[in-house]
C-alpha cells in the first residue's frame, strides 16, 4: 500500500491533512493517522506500522493493527492510497 500520486500531504504535531489534487477534496486525521500515513510514505507494511505504533504508544498490538487497517480501508475508499 502506498499513497496515490495525486495526493499531497501536510503533517504536523496535530495530525495530517491530505489534498487529493485530482478532485480538490481534503481529508484530515489525528496524530495517529499522521503516523500511519508517514509509515505508508516510508514504504512500510501495515504490520510494520502497527509494530511501530504499538511500541511507541504501549497500546495492544492487535488493537493497533485493527485500527490501522480500518484507517487504511478509509484511505483506499477515498482513493488516497493504492496497491504498489
């Protein structure tokens, strides 16, 4: 999974803002969403992103992976990410 070529991102301490330049639509997410997005930009697998987030936050890894998968499903539905 990787960010779509037509998406621009702005990451800050509060989260991430994504602009789909093809449609002009804007999508925003909190700081955890920003960490997931950054992982996708870095080419990490969903599993690796979940590992990193669970280690950083102390949250249950299974919960983190489920929530990250849900987030990525939302990104996919909005055509903000695609399969490599």
